[in-house]
């Protein structure tokens, strides 16, 4: 990253592709938008996802780079203009589709409470 930041950490130009999917876990972000040599604050440091989204490079941009992400978003828009395929966290993902939230909710699933075991 020193080449892309002029050695000081401050961004100069588009973010380069840096990561790959094999080593990504959890709700990660790339480095700070203002200093690519500094990691995004952890959930313990900044618990608000919205604030981390504002401070940090988005995950897809971290993986594909600014130019690569723009290219993939254009391909997605050309192939799927109606967003029939709106997969959470993927290229071209929209948080809302047709006015309904499409982000997974932790309350959207519950385990059945009815017992299927019958007493003898």
C-alpha cells in the first residue's frame, strides 16, 4: 500500500485490489478511507456499523479495488437491471428492494417451540 499512498498512508487515486475471499470472516471492512495503512476500527472500538461504513473502505472495494468494483457493478446492472438477484453482501446488493428491507434480520428466524417428541 505504500506505493498507492505515497508512503504516508494517505490515499492517492483508486483503492487497489488487496484481499480475497478465502481469508475473510465476519462483517469486515478494508482499511480506513483516509489512511490505507490503518485498519478499520473493530466492533469493540466502534460498535456502530453505520459509522464503520462511513470510516472504512467497503469490503467489495477492498477485494476487487475501486476500478474492478465499478466494472463488476456495471456488468451486474447490464445483466440484471431489475435486481432479481439481490444477494446480501454481493456486487450490486441493494439494502432495500421494492420498499422492503432485504438485509437479513436476526429476528427473522426462530426455532420451533413445538415438541415433536411424544411421551410414552
